[in-house]
């Protein structure tokens, strides 16, 4: 199907884009938005492409306290980044499993989280990384939001006429992480996906595909003993956070989550329990 008619804008700076934003929809790589427009699941009357905005970056930069991923950074950019390979290889594991190379060449990391699908690979891996996003509003004011506070419900987030400018991943001293997913077939979104990131202080497990927003389970920062066992014991308590649909029951999803979590935690165990 073709999308309905819409006006298309290509602003050259953030101020122009934000002038339009109250009545328009932002498009980056279009890899979530365009298929939904074509299926008429989303109706758009005005579309603002952010691809020509020079103030938005497609770079990945190592800063003193964080790694910064720009609004225009594609999944392919992330996969070829030495910084990501060296410091946060679990983000590579997540990006590698999004679609095919054509999709990854266009799809942005920021678009993946802003679409706010509870199974989106980058959302799961970035939540586990305690990522922070920087937004900018029509008064050109910036605000920093923990990704943990970003998702409201299925495909809904807290953005209010704002652009996401970048994602910041705080430095994790001695951090280690993994991402793993189970999907019914190649190129499908995951049925259940998990990511674990562990630093010396705490371990965060994020599970996607459970219900409207990803599920976050963390260890107590003060209890440094046996993070893996603590996390595994907490998963069954969250059975009510898993839903049933035509692809799998609540119990099936819970068991998938336990199995994936056990695998990622086992592969990180030396780091976790040392
Ligand atoms: C064949 C195929 C397979 C796929 N498989 C997977 C998969 O396995 N896992 C997975 O996670 N995803 C998958 N996807 C989905 C897709 O790749 C991602 O959701 C993509 O990363 C979205 O990024 P984008 O730049 O294309 O965003 P767009 O589609 O352009 O936009 C998505 C949303 O983000 C908003 N947005 C974008 N940038 C900004 C910004 N800077 N500020 C504010 N709002 C913004 C838009 O308004 C829109 O609501 C697949 C897609 C296709 C077509």
C-alpha cells in the first residue's frame, strides 16, 4: 500500500525543524516509520527529515566520562566503530541482529529507541548500559533523560515536541555486557531479547518482548556478591510482567527470558562473581 499524502520538509538547522515539530513527524532513516505509513498504521500529514541538519551528528565520540552516539548515527556506523568494539561490544551484538545490511545502512540508533517498540534491539542494550539521552525543545533548551524514564507504553515515549540530539553511555569501569535474542525467523523482531551489563558496582538485566515496555531487573548496588544468582532469582517474581499473544504464552516468554538470561550471565560469570 502507498502512504496517504503528506508534506515533506528538509530543514537545514535544528531551529527550523523545531518550528515545524508541533504539527509534524520526524523521520530519520525511515526504517520503522515508512513501513508503518505504508500499512496505514501511522498517518502523517507533515514529515520533517532531519538528515540534512548539520548540527546533528552521525559520529560516535569517546568523551572523558561517556561515549556519545549522535542522532544521525546509523547501525552500520555503530558496527564499524572501533570505540564501540573496544568499550561496549554488546551494542554491536544488538545492532548486528537488526534487519539486513540495507536496513542497517539507513536505520539510526536514535530512531530505534524513539520508535519505542519494547523489543527494539538498541533500546534493550542501551537500557542495560544505563544510557542517557539529550533532547532539545522548540526554545532550544536541552534536557537529559535517563533512558529508564523514556518509555511510557507500546510505541510511546515521553518526548514532547522535542528532538533527540544524542545518546550518552556513561563510562563503565571494568564493565562487561552481552546481548542475546530469540526470534521466530531471521529479520523478525525478537520474540524475547535480553541484555546484561555488569560493572563492579551493579548488574542490570533488561528483557524485551515481555509487555509494553522493557523489563529492568537490577542488583543492589551494595550487594556485590553473586550478581548472577541474585538476578536469576528475581526473574520468576516478574511473571506478571510477561504477556500472552499468538506468538507465545506468558509462561513460554518467561522461560525464554530465563534461558537467555542464564546464557548471557554464564558467559559473563567470571566477571560477575569475581
Ligand atoms: C526489514 C526490517 C527488519 C527490522 N528488524 C529489526 C530488528 O530485528 N530489531 C529492531 O530493533 N528493529 C528492526 N527493524 C526496525 C528498524 O530498523 C529500527 O526501528 C530503526 O532503527 C529505526 O530507525 P530510523 O532511523 O529508520 O527511524 P525512523 O523510522 O525514521 O523513525 C522512527 C521513529 O523515531 C522518531 N525519531 C527518529 N529520530 C528522531 C530524533 N532524532 N528525535 C526524535 N524522534 C526521532 C521518528 O519520529 C519515528 O517516530 C527492522 C526494520 C525493517 C524494515
